[in-house]
């Protein structure tokens, strides 16, 4: 006699109370499950529906908005695989393709910073591997509460060590990213990780269980009790005060196991041994079985007793829900299975046949010989609920925010006041050197890194035999999005696009990670709708399609939502990495040229926030045509080898760009920006860049043909940074406050 | 004209910079031979590089498991017969664990992983791997490690210094708290060298901070060709 809740038992006991609410399903969703099955679900089925229909897995609140990215996308010849797969795939020429994606691991990183961040990297790397690609680099976008707040040190130290610990041990260079601080992230840090991989076109893999009779192979780590309910419990609800008790929901990472898994899977792909592959991430086996079965041409039969367990006493529901890391599910033809198993053994990766692809359209899971799950897999993977959540602009709050412009704030006027403002900004946690973070990341491994932090974008050569490379930038700005989510999303997009163009690479496509508060709050939903609309329209204007990404809702503590924070990763291609353009001044005697137009746009700026703790007004004007023209100019100038450096202007404006350009290689600059020095230095107008050149006449002429305003503002050289009629400061005096801040805060 | 020099590069599970080491070997003009940790053969190579990474995850102690692998047993035997062996980062840790070099590498004093372009001074050119440098030359080679703090008992340190066995020393800041700023050492025969910095990441100005690392590989290859 057994007390397993089989399909038979479920049919016979329709009135048994079930804990659907605790698992995160709403009343109507539970009723819908019963309707689909024609009976009550078994415990196993209930667990599967609860995770697969969770916000995290089903995108039920965001789906109606995300459709804009797929419908009417910008024209692109480069897209090989679009949204909907594990990651989008873009053609970069020479028979090579690149796949990249950014994903959040926010809630686990708050509960358990090291493991949350580490497994965030591990998860996105497996998504890239699943496409058939060799992962070649990672990036991270991090946001925390005020730098000096009590809990921030714990989170920063743990998250940075976790991102580094996992990526370093995996052998993936970390080539860039960003770190931000704002009180709205105090109880809800953002940990977004991006991975990029490269593959020959013919190695592209898809997550499908095709061909009745093919075997289902589980490869990698043992399945344990970690991460149970991670997707439904952690990622799909708001934190109240029970963070501590959710710790068992956080997975534990083993980067060594993942390194083995990567090498093993790549060799499986290269030898043509797999017919389909899916990584195990959120919702573990439930998701992998459901998605591969739903997207294949048949059904699937699984014997759960065969899954190798870390703890023998695990219940079937726990096995289905476990989010143990470093596992992959492969579909293998029977004649290939011996070779596949032998190959896994060579790498020391555990591999076990746990099921097979069947005729028909049912996903049937057995336990101790009894059927505990019998469902149509599409009902789990594709037919989840879709919500048109109510959305409403919070007029009173938003109007007050817009009306509260920065115009009334005291501005520095004298040269000394300008210098003190500059020093305050460069020493602020918001704008200071990120070296304390980036030194904890290996940027050299694999030997292809051409540019990494502190340059505007990361640039990686795609192999030893080619000069072809890719560039990536990952950017967000929650303050602009708070002021105007539509414009803010476009400004974020434009910044990442501009950063890629500054390196000399042509922007091709984007991946986005949309971090917002609770979708059950109409004001948050309005922010989300505005941001996605802005992003979709921005992508059309810039000609860069969205290849995929991730939505993270419920980023709030109590009633306070984070600043809406779309984080945008832009991928570009560079035909010859020897033509890459660094961000810092490299030689004396080069002319410094400012590209683009500067207006008095200081609302939402770093200056307003750092000096006055003020956030209000309207973000800088979005000028996507100007962004496109600027990018065209930067690419042509890079192709013509006209630029010795190029740095985008964004947070902190021209002042910050000049400081960074001087400090990277220790080459100073003397500039003359006229009488409106404050606005020139600190405005954050979009569509601008700072370049250095040995041939300013050629750059100005080229700028004219692209319709980009350009003017020479000075010259590089010396060990000082000076602004005519305002101030002069030695680079050593500038470097000290710039470098000291993060080590002083976080040790 | 001698046949092309063959330099073995070992891959353990968890090796990361093995392809980079092979690239450096090729850049210096030799053939790179891949050696698998589980095979008890060196395939007749003329020299061996133990690359960086996290062999076996480094979960017990860096290099502690790798030293027991079949290939390392072969390397120890051959090194004692004079085979040139270079251990980089994790490879240095393996050489210390295997007893080919004295001392140990422990967690960085700052407790963080450190990746930076590091200034070094070449202290000894009387080894198979450093003969193409000039003594006292200052070079820039990346470091990237969490457990790179070289320690040994006082007598060992004294002997290393007295006998000129310190091959590289950190200058312009010690990244990990190593005793006497030691970045790399050699055995007294001069055929075995271990160092924490990564010369294989300083062979091309496009992807590294300098080309200062290439001389390590050309030293041994030049010696072998000359022999």
C-alpha cells in the first residue's frame, strides 16, 4: 500500500483539499487546472502547474506587453532565432552566430547574496550553452541600496564575490557591466547577469523532444532539495519580512560541475549525438520535461525513480520542483546513447536515461510504477494564464514628480565651486571607480578579451583564427525611468547602443532585463507598459531587434517598489578587432572633440542626485535619429582609424567622461568649453560622445557629412586636467578620490 | 634543423587557461601537445606547462587533488630527470602540492580574488623558462587568483633568497601578501618554475597588457632547439 497521490487516486478523491494557494496559484488558476485535466490535479501535477504558471516562468502579466517586441520588429538580416527560445541567435558573419541573453537573479541574491549571484551567472550560462554555443564572456548589472546603508556592505560583498566566484571558476571573462546605488533597491537589490556565446551556424540546438523512441538523458549534478519553489515562491511574490525563512529556496552553485557540463555538452553537440537539449533552471525538471515535450512532435514518458538523487528520501514532488543547478536534459537517439554515455563518463559528468519520447501528446511521469502525472505538456508550457493587468498612471504622484524640476537647485558658478562639484561627483559611490568590483573578476581567461572594464563596452575576438569580434554593453538608469518610463527605457537603450558604437562595433540586436515592482499595482503596470512601448519603438528606430530577455516583477519591499529599471544589453559586431576604439586618452597632442548637442538637461542627473539628493522633472530629450547619426559617424571614423579614443557621455555628463578618459591611461587634457561651464560639464543630454583624434579636420568633416554637431574643445596631454577659466587639477589628485571610495566602503 | 619542439599542456577537469597556454606555446614557435590528466603518458614531449584554472574545482585546497592524477606522477618523475616544467597559477599550486617546488599558496591577504595588470621584476634568468629575460628587467603580466599568497617557513625563504631561486617578484604593490613579494620561484636545477602571474596572457598587445610573457615560452623553446 502506498500513499502516493496517483492519477487514479486523484480521480477517486475529487474533494481532497489541496494547498494551491501556498504554492502560488490563485483560485481561478486552480479551477482552470481542474478544468484542463477534467479532475483534480495530483500533488505532482499541482506542483508542476504552480511553477510553470508562476509569473517567473509564464510571463503571465508581461506577455501582452512583450508581444510588441516580436510583432512588427525592426528589419534585420541578422536574426537567426528570435524570442521564445532559451536565447536569441544573431548571425555575425563568417558562418558564425552569437547568442546572448540577460537574466535577473534578484530575490535569491537578497536572501543569500553569494549563492544567489553565483547561480544567477550559472543559470544564464546554461541558457547560452543550450543553444549550442560555447559561452565566451559574461557581464553583470548590479544595483544596491545607498552605499553607506547598514545592509549594503553584506549584499555588495556577497554578490560581487558570487558573480566572480562562479564566473572565474567557470573560465569566463567578465568584460563589463555596471553597479548602481539608490535607496529604492535597499530591500531588493538587482542582480542581472548576461552571457554571450558563439557557435557555428550548423551547431544550433533547439529545446525540442522529437522522434518517438528517442531517449531522455539527464546530465550533470544530482538532484537535491535545494531551490524548491524558487520560481514560484521567491521570484513571483513580494518580500515581506520572511526573507530568512526563504533561504532553502535559494540554489547552491558548483561552477566546477558547470565547467564539466559545458565541455561535455559541446562535445555531444560536435559529435552530433543530441537531437534536442534543454537546461534545467527555474522549475527544474518540471520545466524541462514540459517544454521539450510541448515543443516536440510527440509526448514523453518519464520514470522518476531513475533520477539520481542527493537524498534518497526525496518525494516525487520535490524531485519535480528541485532547482538543483548544473543539470541539462538531452534528447538522444537510441543508437547514439552508448556513445553519449561514454562521452559523459570521460568528462566525469553523471548521465542517466530517465525517460523516452513517445507517440501521442501526453507527458506521463511514473513513480514506483504508478502514474503520478498525466498531462498535455502544452497546457503547462504554453497555455498558462495571460493577464491584462489593470494599469493606471499615478497622476498625482507623477505630475508632482514632473513639476519638481531641478531648475531651483543651487548651481556652482565659480571655478573653485565647479572643481569641488566635480570632485564630489567623482568620489560619489554613483560615479567613482568600479575597480574594487572589476578586479574581482577574471577578464583575461580564454584570451579573446580586446576591451573590458573600464572601457565603454566589452569587446571579444571570436577565435584565434579570425579578427572578427563582438562588442557588448549593459546599461540601465532607474532615475530616468522613474521620471518617465517610456523615455527612460529609450534613454537606457540609447546609452547601451552608443557605448557599443563608441568601441567601433556596429549595434545589431538587444536583450533586456526588465526589473519592476509588483504587477498587481496598476501604477507599476503602467510603468511596465510605458517602458516596453518605449523600448519596442526605440528598437524600431535604431534597427536593433529584441532577441529575448527576462522580466523580473515583485521587486519591492512592502508597498515600496524599486525605481523601474529596464536593463538593456546591446550586442554589436566588429569586423576587425584591431580597429577597436578604447575609451581613454592614449597619447598627448590629440585633439579632443565633443560630438552632439548639449542642452540644459539636469533633471534626473547624477549631479542633482549626488549633490542635492533630488529626483524630479523630465529626463533628457530622447533623440534616436541623432543617436543613429552619431553611431554612423563613430563607425566610419573607427573604420578610417581616425579615433584614438571614444567615450560616450551619460551619467555625470562631459565632466565624468573627461575624468574617466584622463584616468584610464593617465593622459591628461586641457579643454575650453566656454562660459556655460556648469551646463556643459554636468548636463546629461543624450546622443553625445567625446573623442580624441590626431586628425581633427577629418573628424569634423566626417561629422558634417553625418549631420552630427562637432567641435574641438581641447587637447590631450600632461598630467593635469584643466577647464579654461575654471580650474586645473593634477591627475593624481583626481585619481585618489575616484579610486578610494569603494575600497573604503566595502574593504 | 631539429624537429619542431613539442610542449605538452595538461588539461585537468577545471583547467581554464589551457587553451591560452597552448596558444602561447604556438606563438613562441613550438607545437602544443594536449595532455589529459587521466593518461599516464607525456607523449614524449620536450617540456610541460601546467596551466591555470581550478583543477577539480579546487574544493579541498588548490592543486591538492591534481597532484594525485596519473599525468602528474609522470611529470614528477620526468622533472626529476630534468624535463622543463612550468606551473602557472593553479599549475604553480600543483607543483607545490606535488613537492617539486617548496612552500605553499594560500588565500590572498585581502581575501578577494584579484585580477590586475601586475608589475614584476625578473630576479633570476638562470632557469630553463627565464633565460631570455635580462636580470632586473621590469615586466607587466596579469595576475588573477584568489589563492596566490606565497608562504614558506623562514628557512625555506632564506634558502630561496640565498640561492637566487626567486624568479619573479611583485613590484608597485603586492597583490596578495606573498612573503618577500615572491611571485615565482624555480628549483635549484632550474628546470622547474612556478609563478602566479599569467605569462600566457601577455603575448599579444591586442588581448593583453604587454608581450612580456612571450619570453618565458621562447626561453625554453630556444634552449631546446639549441640543445
